[in-house]
């Protein structure tokens, strides 16, 4: 039988065998010992990083950290890990004066498994590329190199390129695996997102309000005005980040209103034509007398775009994309067969493609969160899930029809809107009806001190009488007093009774009290309809103080929006 120990030690490559997870050296090739100027007796049984520490004279040395990270990835994922070229200096013998010698290596770490699949060792293989790197750094002329060195340089360049590609692929695979693991945590993340968004939006509200005050103070100073504009823009971008967080978890408030779906479909088709290319034909089939729907138009437009992108991906060689609307009645029989459907009148919006279709075996899974048939890294599996969730939030229904080779149709059934149209010419939310006060009293309820102080100070400066409370119990005590209160401005995310519960309790004490609710996150208000009673409105954080004052003034003057209306504030959740 061959002496494998001798064969290993005599191998021309630079090898170490390490235990895991403590990374002790249990074997080393002769070539590795020569390259690192060490002896077998000195390295065996030693921890790798005790034997080969970073160069203490190099403040940028990161060899230990990078190698440890690579080895830990091998332990975690039980697969090889290729590192990019790494600077990792080695000790020089005392006979040569000691210290460290500059060295560059191209490492690869590979797991070794036993006959029963147990993870036994890690093989650490390196190639000394110091000469190549140093020649590159010095910019030596190619003509000065020997034929052998030139040949080796070309070979090593090719190897480094391939190694770099391996590193890139490994990183992509690692990122994909991290996303896959994150999927399993998304339910918990969804619960956490609301609290994070609430706190973040409180902070942004303070920043936005103070910037408004500062901007007014420095409006005649061009330089300072420019600075305040940059800060304001940054706050707006922060608000957009919060908005995206809430959109991902489907916990942002919808702002439904009467909408013409034919117009939305036509606008979407115009947007898609220049972007989908000549290979995909876009056609529409619109119901001439389509009923109005009660939906959030912005979310509807996003849903149509997502469906169109899915259809495009299903037709890599081109095809036909059809967008259509129709009035439909889903009867009791249909509702009985689909428990999530309520019988009634709906406006159907359908997006169809002529792609390869969806196999029957997975057709029932396509609306499940994170389910995707696309290759790893090319789809999140959230598009159809978000469309399904939007339809359900809108009190509607989503359906998919598909057969292999016959294309796919995704239909959304959205409830017909029967409410009377809002009075023409009514002043929209956010418009400025005026800020003149008549000495009205406003009760401000906000647990976040910075936000409360900002709002109280602004209202007081405008001439309002302001009462303030940090929690619901304190607010109720004020409400039970005989003091005049014309409007209550309250955050929803309060300790104890939340803002909506406080509003209900306040209405029992003062039935005619107007209430303006503030929120950076309100899960119960994810759909404003049914959440707000008459004389109640909702404004989302972060908001500009001017928008808050305008909304408050409109309510006090009797110009409030109908019950169930959420304010559109810059950077808000709508």
C-alpha cells in the first residue's frame, strides 16, 4: 500500500491540513515548509494563527482576519472557499536578522469529509505569487523577464483571473444563501419593521420640522439655504427608505380612493412600450364602461408594472403582452369555491403573456411569498405575493390561469366603488387654507419628547393655545377637565392606550371632538377605510410642519376630508 503520508509531504504544492473548528496544524507538505521557512516539528500541533501572525510592523496587515473569515466560511457552509490574492508576511529566521518578509499568496481552503460524511479536516492550499506581484508593483519591463518568468507570468495572470471569477461566484452564492436564510426570518422581520419605522419616522419628523424653521431663518443667506436644502433632501431620502421598508412588509397605510382603471392601464402601457423592446407587442382590451374601483392608485400602478415585468421575463424570445379590463360579477357559487372571495361586483384587470406557461404542479404555489421559478439570484419571489396581498388588502381577489405552452394570465378583481363622488372643488389635503388662528386650543399627545416639543412650539408660535400630554392617561385627565379643546393631535404609537383607542375614549367624553392622528407606522391603519370615524384624519410621519398646520387648520375650519382619508405628506407611507 502506498505511503500516503510520504506522498503528501513530498507533494509539489504548498499544503497544510488543519483541524476544525480550532484550526490546528496536523500535517504540512515539504514545499509549504520551505516557502514559509519553517520546520515540521515547529508547526505540527500549533494553531495556524499563533504560528503565522500578522506582521506587527504593517498597520494595514489583514492576513489573519481574512484567512480566518475564509476558514470560518468553510466550517459554516461545508464547501471550498477561494480567496483573492492576499498579502500575508512571514517571519524570517533569526539567522537572517529576524523580522518579517513581504509575501503574497493565492489561497484556497477545502473541507475533507470522512466515510460517514463527518467534517474532519480543512486542506489549506496556497501558491506563492510574491514575485509576480512585486514585479507588477515595480512595473518592470517585460523584456527584462526571462522566457520562463514571462511564461509563468502569463499563466499566473490567467490563474488569478480564474480565481477572481471563482471568488465572484463564491460571493454570489454566499449572498444567495444568506437571502435564502433570511427568508426564514421574514415573519419576525415584518413585526420588527413597524417599530423601527415608527422610531425612524419620529426622528425624521423632528429633523424635517427643524429644517423648516432653520430654512425660514436663513432664507436670505444663499450659502446656508443651500445647506438646509441638502439636509432636507437627505431627510426625504431617509423617509423613502422607511417607505420601502414598510412596502416590503406590506404594512404601510393604503390610501384608497375612486380610480379609473382604464386610465391606469393606458398609462402603464405607454410607460412600458419604450422599455420592453420591439420583440414584445403590447395590446390593450378595455371595458368601454368600466366601473370605478376603490383602490390605492399608486399601489395599483406598481402591481401592473410588476405583472408586466413578470410577463416580459416569461417571453425571452418575444411575444405578446395583453392588458385588459372588464366588469364582472362574482356570484355565490364562485365565492363558495373561493373562501377568500365575497360575492359582488368587481372590476377585473388582467395581464396576459404568450410565454411558456406554468406547470400545473407549481401553479398553486406562485402566490406564496418567496416562491419563484427563476434561477437563484434573479428573483425574490415577492412580486406575485405582493400583488396577491394588495388585492386582498383592497378587499378584492387575485387569480392565475396558465398552461404549459399556452401562456399565463394574472387577474385582479377589485371591488366596484359605489360611494358618492367628493364635492367638486373641495380643497385637497395639504393645500393651504390659511394659517390664521382664532385662539383655538389644541391638545398634543406624543410620547416622543423631541416631536412633541417641536409641534407644541410651532403651534404656540402660530397663536394656538396648546395643551400637551406624553401618554393616554395624561391626555384623558385633561379631556375630563372643563378646559376648552377644539382638536386633539395624537400619535398612534402611544404606550398604554394607542392613539386610535385614545381617540375613541376622547369621543365618549367629547363626541364632537376633531382628531388628527399622526403615525410613522400603524398596522391597524394599513387601510384607512373603517379605521377613522367622521371628523378624524390621518397624517403620516415624517411630515413638513407646513403640511401639518395646513391639515389642522382645514379641520378646524370645517374643511376636513371625509372619514377614512389619509394625508399625503412628503416622504410619508403613501
